C-alpha cells in the first residue's frame, strides 16, 4: 500500500493521460493539473473530448463483437480509469450466461486503484481482476496476466489495446511488444487496436493543431505520436482484419449512439479488429 501511495504521489506533478481521458469522458477521478491541461488542449482542438468519447465507443462495440463471435476471455491493456461501458460490463451484457473473464492491466497507479475498487464492488472476483503491469515490459506483463489464473492461454483471447499506441513513439519500439503479444495468443484470438490519427486534416490549421497536441503531451507522463492508417496497420501483423477492416472508428459497426457517424474522418480515431489464423 505504501508503494502504491508513493506511486500516486509521484504521478501528480504532471498531467496523466488516463486522468485527462477520464475528465473528457465525464469522469471525476482527475486533478486540477489534469483539468488545466485538458482545457489547454481543448482550446487548441475544440473536439478533443469527442475524439476520446469516440475511442470509448469503439471499445464497447469491439468488445460486443468479440463476445458475439464466441470469445470469452479479454485482456485490456492500458485500461485506464473505470467508467461506463467497461469491458466486463459489455461482455456480460453480450453474453447473458456471464461466462466472460477479463483482466484489466494498467501502469497508472490511480487508474489501477480505482479499477480494483470498482471490481470489488460490482464484479465477480473469480472472473474479473485488475493488475499492475507495463505494456513496455511485455514478457513481465503477460506473465502477470497468466498468474491471475483468470486467463487460459490455450483458448482464444481478445487482446484490447485501445487508445494506447498513440502514447508510444516508434523510437520506443511498440512493434516488438505488440508482436510478442500476438505470438502468445492462441489461434482464433482477436486483436482490438485503436489510436488517434493525423491523416486527412480538414485544413492546414487542423494539421498544425494536431501537431501542437503531440507537442503538448511531451510535458505529460505520456508523450507519444499520431499515425496514419498505413503506419498503424503494421501492428496487426499478418492477422486477418475483420470487416470492415482498419477504418475510422465511427465506421466500425456503428450503432445509433456513434459519434461522427456521418463524418467518420473527423473523429481523428482509427481502429480495427483482427483474428489470428
């Protein structure tokens, strides 16, 4: 507990991507430093909150489709702060027999603590757990996932990395980490990926605003980079993309609540789901 408290204290001197995300989608687990940063980027990109809500909506639709396809195990890496539409909620709603199992993974101490509290109150501890691990330490992360006893690596798993990869620069080699996770998953597993993109800006002004967004995040706990669809597609490896492929998130199995449904490219979020042969 002392270590967790120290980690929380050490994360409060800079804005946290998880807490900024929480603020934009209507959560309350954020601090003044996060809210000030959120307002700064909103002044530059007025629709930034809608972009983040788009990522969250994509997560829900992707999990629902994975469950519909019969996958009952989920590992959500970079799960962030719990809010409406968590993976276990969506999976249990999609499968009324409530046989889905979920491991949430995050390295943000505030996010982890709140996830554990939420699961203690609302989830089934035999099927749903939250653990601390770092995407960048892929082998250690996967070992911790399996140590929970919740996931059977011999059976298909839906691995979710939603709105995370834009916080990892190419120089930090996200490719080898994603490839490692792909190698550990059983045939029939599904890979759910999304991130913000800088392609097809509506104007030079928006192109500069997106560049400024990346620069702003340099001063947070989570610097990163935006990618085009062509740059992002490599993370799926040779896995088969499910229809409709790698697309703007609002075009991926939209429902009546989907933001940017009429103008998907304005969402600034791309995503897809692929199956392991």
